[in-house]
C-alpha cells in the first residue's frame, strides 16, 4: 500500500469523491458539510484539508485548523477502506508535517463514535474534557 497526503486546492478534481465520502451515513453522522465547505477549507488562512490517497485513489480526508500552537482536526475514510490502518498512517504522516508548526493536536469526538475514540487513544491522545456529547482529546508533542 502506498499512501500519501495531498493538499486540497480550490476546484480540485477530487472534490466530488470527497463529497461522496462525507455523505456516507457513517461519516455524515459525525461530520456535516455546509454548502460552501470546500471553499472554506481551500480558501481560509489557517485551515487545511489533505486528501488521503491510497495507491492513487482518494479514500478520505483530514480537515485541520491552526490556532496558535494547536492544530484542531477531524478525519474521515471511505467505508470500503476502513479498519485497515489508513487513518492512523495518514495521521502519522500529518504529524510529521505539523510537528514543526504546532505543539499540540486536539480532536472533538462524538461520545458514540467508538472507532474514532479507539484510534485517537491508540495514537496517544489523552482525554481533556467533554462538551455536550463531544469528548475532547489532546496529543502534545515533546
């Protein structure tokens, strides 16, 4: 498996595929897209969206927002590519890129999203609180 991250650009040819991935009920349950979502992630300073590409196919995405020395992120992977280590590999690649820019990474996870909770705990994130039904996790780089 060859996996890479590629920054999403305005008008990117993979946006329809990413919309399809985000519309999957297992993703849409936790991450909702506004009408101008992809304009926001490609045109807003401090916001990034990386396509997750496996063997030349876009299979997911990572949304990140920088605030000071913290990166807030979310991730999604297409249904037929889940439970194969893609999310963990993609996040490790992202952290390699981001470690010079941030000291911490934070995620908010719906308390019913057991796969995401397991993923982020496995990667060393620690719980730091709860807001409504969202569990807050943080990873600090040494």
